[in-house]
C-alpha cells in the first residue's frame, strides 16, 4: 500500500479591502444620495487646464469668461457620453484641444491661428460661437 502524505498549509485569513473613498463620503455627512451623487459627478466633470495650455493662454492673452467655461464643460461632457475622447473646441476668439477622457484642456490657441493648422487625432468638434 502506498503512503500518501498530504501537506497542510497554514490557513491565513484573506484581507478584505474596502473602498475607503465611498465609505468616507457616506460616513462624513448625513447628505442624501442625490447630494452625494452630485458632489462626486461634479468633481469628475470639471475641466482642468494643463500647464502647457495655461502658458499658451497667458502668452497669447486669451481669456475665457466663466460662463463660457461652463458651456464648454457641458458640451465636453455631452461629447464624452457619445464616445468622444479628444475634441477640438472652437470659440469666437480661441480654439482649444480638450481631452474629454481626462477632462483636461491640452492646448489653447488664438482663433486666427487655426486657419493654417492641421488637427490630428481629434474625434469630435464642438463649435461655440
């Protein structure tokens, strides 16, 4: 008869990781679900301006009013829902390349400069005149 030896391994508990981000939001306040949802989604939909874009805006003296930024954010989010990853946003005075995927303004140029430019890797265009 053969001798079968079974090696027993020590039993170790499985570490359970919790999603601290969501639990912190829920624990920190007595807000309703809709208020928490609004907070989370508003953080994700705000555009950030890359360092490069900020430098270009100051070099070219391009200013964009807050209400125009709000319109841009709304349209970029709509485009993102339709599958757009990188978009060209045309304004009266400026053109912006925005990564909808990352909610980041990649670069900014004066609208007059756009006449001689070729834009590649853009899968959506937003025109706000």
